[in-house]
């Protein structure tokens, strides 16, 4: 493969011989006669390799290599010298030279030396890239250095420039919207709008209007024209969260939008073209939803182009401590507290807990600790009881039709999981004065989960 080679040589005969050889090798070549000229050309042209004569009219080749390094010119240097002392070669190597050639040199010797130097440079660049990728402790809005997150970073990075639809999956609280925003900011659309819509938190009769907009008078309450999320995101990214909650009749309309690239507002008659990058997310097993007939198969294949699976926090190893330290600093600054770190016991408790609510639960726990306490160090005693006693054990599933029973005297009655779930949600709503977002925060679930349950219970009533 041809390389860019800068020849720095002030002797005309030596320069002409080297030029002929380099052209025969198939490389792109430029020639400088002085150190100053070579430095300027190297900064502008950014060569892959530089052949440096040690004896130049203005300053030495050694000095040129020092100035190239200071200017951050990333090229491999090969020293050309008629003075083949060991001391000169050692000094040149110390300044970053890859190899040296004694003048006069044969074409075969120049080819081998140059090929070896270019190969070493290519390998070094690959190694530097790998180290950078494997050593990243953050990317976009994410904090984490685990192998699982490095894979996520690489996927987001590689697909950012594409217009392909990305489908993000992961448990609640793993950062699906963070992934969508990170993807948007890494894309050529970063200066255009990013519009996020939670399909599970919007009543089904308003979802079409929220996505595609409406015209004035389209329905009761439509007092003015509304653009809708798709039109608002024109040129940018439209993020549809909780796509698995979308009703079947709305899935048909979304499929038409994906296929045609046009939207027709509710009550409108004219289709309008929009250019959006579509990103979807769900915490459900979307393929199981397709197989159960709750999600259209044709829409699934349209949306599930580039899958990105976000790992749960319990599978990310030491990432939980990296995130916890980052959150502690942020919350302490926001609340005007003095916390700087965790003690060893607190870190052990954070590391050992399985975090079923993932990063969102970790945020709630640390916000609670910062608000209720102060000091420089978060101790184990400042953490909520759930961390101190570990994760609650899962009770065995009961037969749905079974009546509540007590296994042994003094134990709590066992009842169907759906019954217990309903009692907990209703109790949380009563405690918060029917404030769904606050109740969801207490239960460490997505508000859309509570909205969905309430809708289902109304239908059963």
C-alpha cells in the first residue's frame, strides 16, 4: 500500500537517487532541503514516514526530530547519515528514530528499512486504538469501563453515522434514553433536534397526535395546529421509548411512516415528507411479543435493524462503583454537601447488591443518602436498609387460583403475585396522593408500568 514519505536531504545527488527509489516503490513523495522547510511540510502534509539527513544547512536532523515531536507530527523517522558512529545512532533512536541508514545505501536496503518502519507504525496505531477503546471509562452519557459496556460503545460509535434504525433493549433503568442521546450526539445529525417520546406514558387515543401531530379542530381540544414528534425531529433523531407498549392500531400507522418517510397529521389530508433517524427501545422481549401477536412482525423487521442490548448493572462488575462515585460528586454539589467518597464497607455493600432497578435505582439510593446526611465520607450506615441486608429473596410462584395460605404460623400469607403487585401499587399511590411518578420512584419502576396496570385494572372492573 503506498505511503506518504517526506525526504529531507540537502545533497542533490543523494536526493535524486532517493526520489527515484521511492517512486519505484510506489510511494507518494515530497522533498525538503532544510530543516525549517521539512517542519512546515510535515505539519501540512502529515507524512507516514520521514527520511531525515542528520547534516542539514540550518539545524541538525536530531533537532528536526525534536521539533517534529513538539509539533505532534505522527510520522516514523528513519535517519540518513554518512557518519555511522554508534553514538549518533543511539542519540537518534533516543529522539524517536525507528531505524537509520548509512549513505550510500542500496534500493533493497531502503525498501526493507522503510517497509519495517511503516509496519511498526501501523501496528502501534492499532495498539493505541485498541487501548483507547478498551480503556474508556465513559462514552457520551455513559459511565463504565466493563467489557460489556465497551461493546456497547463500539456499536454506538460504528452505527452513529448511518441512518439505519437502532433498536435498544435492556431492563428498566439501564440507560436506553442515554444510549439514544449518545447515538444522536455522535451522528452527523447532532446539531438537529433530538425528540424523545415515551409510548407507554401517553394515552392510546392521543398517541397518534403526539407522534404525527394534528390540525386545528381535528378533535375536541385541538384548538391549534400541532407539529408532532416526527415533524419536530425533522433532520434529527426521533426516539420512541417503550415501543412494546404501542397499541396494534398505532403500529400500522408507524409502519406506514417508516416505509414512506411521510406523516399525515390527525385531521389533515396532505402527507408531509420528514427526514428522521428512528431509534426505538423497550424493556420487553420484543420477539416474544411478536410471537404472542402483540407486536406486528412486519414492523419488527423494519425497526430491528441494528440491535443494541444494554447490560444490567449487576453484570457490569466494577462499573457500579465508577457510577456511584460520579453520582456522589454530582449530588453533593447539587445539594451543597461535602461528600467526596465512600468508605470500604459502603463500597462493599454497593458492589454486593444486585440492583434490580439498575442505574435509576442507584441514583435514587445515593440521592437519598446525600439528602439525609452530610460529611466527607459516605459510610455503610448511611445507606438504605435494602443494601445492608442484600436483595430480598424471591418467593416461590403460587398457583394463580389458589387462595391466600400461611405456610407456617407467624409467616406472611402467600397470595398470587398479581394480587400483591396491585396492593403495592395502590398503596404507593395512596401514600403519594395519586402522584404516579413519585409512586413509580418509590417502587423503582417506570411510570409507564403503573399507567399500564391502572388501565388494565379499569378494563377488568
